[in-house]
């Protein structure tokens, strides 16, 4: 469950990406994983083997598809490779942005 929360926390770092009803999205991702695990031996084997980075990528993919279907405005703000498992880039804190923008030399 913590992995799902991490994925949703990544979305909070994307500018203009305010996800509605996170608990519904978590329930959707859990249900999706359970449905696939119930019918797909290869999927179950990878989970038993501890291939969590693999599951993490799939969760990104499923989440992006669900956001495209239910919250297209949020989906449009996702980084291009998010649906392929790439984490969302961290948003710089205000002090970091100020430092990066300082051109006084």
C-alpha cells in the first residue's frame, strides 16, 4: 500500500496536478493488480520474485490510463514518460527555485 501512496505523492510534485479522490484511485490500482494476479501466472511469479520496480511501472501505467479516462485535465499535466514508469520529477522548493533563478553571479 505504501508504494501506491508514493506514486500519488509523486503526482503532487507535478505543477497543476491536483488529483481528486486519491482513495478511489488507490482502490482502483489495488483491484487492477488483484484482477491481473488472479488470471496471470507470469504476473504472480514476478510478484513472488520481489520484482517491485516492475509492479511500480505497471501502477504508473494503470494510473495514467485511469487519469486520462476520469481526470483528463490532470492527465495532460503528467510528464511524458510517467505512463511508462518514470517517476514524476520533484518540484523544487521555493528557496531552491530562487537560488536557481539568481543571475547576480
